[in-house]
C-alpha cells in the first residue's frame, strides 16, 4: 500500500524552528521527485521546496529561501523539511508529494502554526 505520512508539525513561536518528516511506504522515493507544498486558509496550495531523485534541490520558494531546507534520506525512505526563523505567514498545512512519470502521491498534511 502506497503511503506518505507527514509528521513534525505543531505550534511554534515566531523565530522558532520545526523539522517536518515525510515517510514513504509502498514505493522507493529515491526514484521520485519529492516536494513540500503548503496551503494557508483561503489561499491556493503553493510549492515550498522540491528535491530531485538524485538529490538536487530544484525549487525553493522565494519566501523561504535562507530559512527552509529540503533533504532526504533514501535509506530511511524519508524526506525532510527543516524550517528555521519561522514567521506567522508560514502558518499553513504542509503536504508532502511524490511524483514521477506515472505516479503522483500526496500525504494527508501536517499543520504548522506560527504564533506567539
């Protein structure tokens, strides 16, 4: 059974950090382009960061450059999003996505709330 399970979200104060994890099962993420998206209330889903199958970071939203980092551990079949210097505008549901030429998988999302 194919699954993407996100974890690591929560409530954090402005300036704080969180690390999101996305554990894949039922397929090998090393052959997929892995991405993190987010969707804030009333807004469209937006791409946050993307890492290619060979580990190159191909996309990073301007709003998170210098603060967020995407990485993956093929041995653990897991992709991460390290988020530092969090701002209130980073508040959103964060989704993990795995895509190749024939498949497109999504996780259920994890809530990140940045508030004092």
